């Protein structure tokens, strides 16, 4: 991945088991375009502003788990 001002996390996991759905009720979706919202957000801020945002908003996950360090 190329470096960006705003990023998402990449989680590496060891998977022991997976399963699939039959897919009978899963709708078809067409690719329209890449989303640029995150990139635009990151480009409009300084590195310090992004670090402050991460420190205040991303300390825990949406389900209350500690954030990645």
C-alpha cells in the first residue's frame, strides 16, 4: 500500500475455520468507484492534527476494546 495521510488498520489473524453462505439472497453489487473521503480528510490536516484526532477519538474500538498501538 502506498503511504497516505489517513489510514485504516490492517489486521493479521490466524484463521482456524471459515464457512460460506449459500448466496441465494445476497444481492449483486456493481463497483462504482473508489471512495476518496478518507484521503480528502487526511490531506486537509497536518500530521499533528491527525495524531491528536487518533489520540482522542481512537483510544478504544467501537465495542470498547483497547486501540492498536
